[in-house]
C-alpha cells in the first residue's frame, strides 16, 4: 500500500500510563507518514475487545483513514519498520506478522473445520507472505475495503474468537487473509494471569461453532461432549 492514512487502534483496560507512553514511542519510531493513534479505554464500561475496535474504527473512518491497525497494549513493536509492515497489503486485505509469545513463534492461525476451533500455527511457512485462516487480534492490519464489505466486529464475542470470526467472515466474502512471516512482534499476553481464561476461551469457541458451524459440526460436537469434558478437566 502506498502511503495510506492509518488509524492505529489500541484497546486499553487498566493499562498503566507508562505503557501508553511506551506504545506512543514505539509507533513514532515506525515512521509512518500519515497516521493517528486511538486509545480506546474500556476500563470504565468494559465493552469488550470487539466493542472497543468498533469504536476505534468508527473514529478512524471519520478521520478518513484507509487502513486500520488494531492491537492489544501488551505487544512490542521494537525493531520493526513501518514501510515493511505495510507490504502485506500488496497481498492481503487482512494481515498480521509473526508473533513471539511464551518463547515460541506463531505464524497466524488455522481453524479445525470439524470443531470450529482456532489454533495458532507454529510451523514457519516457506514463503514470506502466506495465507492463513485467521490473524491474531493482538496485532491485525485491516483495509478499509474489508469494513466496507463485511462491516463491524461481532460484539457478542466479548473476548476471544472475535478475531477468528472476523477473519472467517472476510474469507467467506472472498477477501484474503494472511501473514508476513518475515516480520515479528512480541506479545506478552497478560491474559495468561486470568484464572478463568480456559473457561472463557472454551465458551467463545462454542459461541463461534454455533454461529459459523453447520449441522454436521454441531452434531459432531454433541456426540463428543464426554470427550470434551474429559479434555477440559484433564
């Protein structure tokens, strides 16, 4: 993409001021030519990640942005180049970068078509620009055309699977989703400290299954309920 106006949207929740300043500094170092940062603070009303993104995109559209970068505050963009980050736009409508998390590197994600579950890919693709089922919502690049085509994020996903759902909808609409495996960012994933994460994640997966899965997937999930319960508690 050639010099788009970029709306950079961070969804905050009890985020320390020093972390906001760090993000501002790291964005400035990327040297984007035209951009505006939107810090959407969910601390008071906690409208969920999707709700925060929708609010940020709405503001960025008013400001005539053509590209949206949505992100968690618990990421690091050090040692990245703004120009290089935009090269994915020559290949995809939604794209992400390689993500370092828990000392591992992930290259986007894939969806199990039977269980409609999303999993991160640890195998590095051979090509720099590789199509994937979904991109992690911790850092996602979205062209304005995507919003024009499929609309807002589904706010019924309060947390988790909102990124999987958005990318799934985009692919169904004929849009391209992928990652640039050459570039890498860090994700601290502060949500790991949440003792309820496993339950919330499973609930979101079932929600995605009920929304996007067909009758075969739903019957399959009912049949395997005993195994699902065993896996959850093991």
